[in-house]
């Protein structure tokens, strides 16, 4: 059976996994562990644990039909009332409780996967406590994924010139092994500087990808994001990816050529975002695959969710069909 490894975090990785689990492939998800916003802030600051939101999303994406729909809804449920609990998700609190019971967060992740009957592997990119650091073109540094994701206006206008983690962190050996054995490695979609690239600055990850026998697939974002990828074109995204991964190490780029609904375009103007322009015609060493990847449904977030989320997303089935064809 062919092995596909999806590297990232957040909604983009959830979308990819949701589609791919319908195919006869062996799936592994390597997940960013630098999130510091929303309920993850509580998990890290008050429980002293590694962030679990992205892990939880991937578990739900890869859960089989055995857990009832009620269980899956519980794991994504976000409390909207209660002192100290508003904004927290049931799934994150469930894993925090299991960590206390078993004395190990890694064991808690394993047991949660068993409970949800996860069809695949969910692997933290690192088991070390670390934070994302961004350096802006004005030479100012910002610590913390959430602060980078939602920067103040004066920084949002500036370009991020480099990201890293502090303190330095080593890759989870299980993640390195999965990359080594992969037939396909999927990067993206997702926020470039807070979901995708953070995995590549963990010691051992980029090097493992560069040396793997598997092909590397980069799923291009549909939209830019104010404060991270202002006015970025597809070529800008690729250039940044190669900065951290090494030039020539991306084998395929999946680019949307479908039409994004006018209603969505108008909404995105309010948050200073726009469709990513495809200017990859000059790319010669990487194969560009163009098709309509747009999901026809708009995302509606719960009122208890205070973070900015994407309105338009990739269609999981369209993505999975193209990715599977690359095998």
C-alpha cells in the first residue's frame, strides 16, 4: 500500500486528510506543535502541555465510522459560556484529562486515537516545548504563533523575512521515519508562516524531506492572508517554501484555476486578502497541476470561536483525487 504523509496543521491539513482517507492508502499526519492562540493558550499556559487543537482536528478527520456522529461533534464542540472555559474545545479538555490519567501527553494522544478509531497515524512534529519566532523586515522579532497570526497593524503591513523556533527543537523520531518511508509528502494548504513552514524549521524535518525517495507536493493556498502573505503570488509562495526546504525539492504544485465566488471576494476585501495569482509559467523544474479546487460551500464558524478563519476552502474530494493520481 502506498504511503502518504501530510505535513502541516489547521484546517488545510484537516481538508486534505478528509479526502484522502477515502482512498486505499496508508496515511500519516505530521502536525505543527507551535500553536499558542485560542484554547491552545490555555492548554500550554495553564496545563503546561503541548498544543492539541491541530492534533484534534486531524484525529476527527481520520476517525472511522465506528465513533458516532455525536462523538465527532463533541470533539469539535467549542464552549461558548462559562468562566474560564469559553472558547475551549471538548476534545482539547479530553486530551488534557487523559494526559493527567496516563502521566504522558504522548500516551494521551495514542489513547485518543484509539477512542476515535483513527485510520492512520497522527504524529506531533516535535515533542519539545517551543515557540515560533518571526523576524520582520524592520528587524523586529515577534515571539508566539498567535502574535504572528494576528499581528498589530504596524507589523501586518511588513514582510516576514525569516521564521524559526525558540528554543531550538528536534524532530520527533517517528516523524522522521514516516517521511523517510513516504511515497508522497503533502505540504499545505494553510497559513504559510504559522501552519506550514513552522514544521520545516524543526531540526531534522527539512533535511529528511530533502533526502526522501518520495515525491513532494505543495498545495497552493487559494487566498493571501493579511499580515503574513500580503500580495503574495504563487511564485512568492514557492520561493519561500524553497528557502526552507531547499531549491528543487518540490516536485508538484497544485494550483487552483477555479473561480472563487464574488460573495467571498467581497468578504475577503474586508480582511485585505485576495486570490493568489498564478504566475508559475516560468517554473521549469516543478510540475504545476492546475484544476478547480474550490469548495462550493462557505465555512461558518461557531460564535465562540474568536480567531479569524478562512471563508473559502479547498474541496477535500477534488484535492484527494488529484493527489491520488500523482501516485
